[in-house]
């Protein structure tokens, strides 16, 4: 049976990969040790009668509402406001397009207009 030659390039890649991981793992260990020391300090304080640190809880949004009011009248008013704003933007855009379209059609000769209508 033939003997296989060791793949030197694959071994090199494995070596490089392992050596690249070491600094990141060392950094993670340092962070975890800091947290562990902090937790041990807090635990020692609690065991000696200290009060636990107060933590301000984040304001939670009601599930499924995305910050909308629970009052139907307020939700309806907010939706109407949003619809009006969207229509206002749409009307402005339509006016610009209409003005540009009119200018384009006015610049065409009657023959060019007929060609354009035929191509639609």
C-alpha cells in the first residue's frame, strides 16, 4: 500500500488559523474575568447586608402596537394624519410630473405627438 505524503500547506493553514484565534480568545477571557470579579464583589456586598443596585428598566412598547395608543380615537386620528401627509406628498409630486409632462408635449411637433401616441 502506498504511503501518503503529509500535506504541508494544509498543516500550515491549520497552524495559522489556530494562531489567529488565540488573541481573540485571550481578550474574551479577560472580559469574562472582569465580569466575574464584579459579580463576586456584588455578591460579597449582598452577603454583608448591602442593598442591591437599582436598575432603571427600559420603557417597553406594548406588544404588537409599535408605540400606538390603546385608544381607538387616537389611533384613528394618527392614521388620518399619516394619510393626509402621504396625500400631500403625492399631490406635490403629481403636480411636478404634470408640469414636466405638459412641457414635454408642448415641445413636440404634431407629427411627433402622433408617433408617441401610436407607440403607447
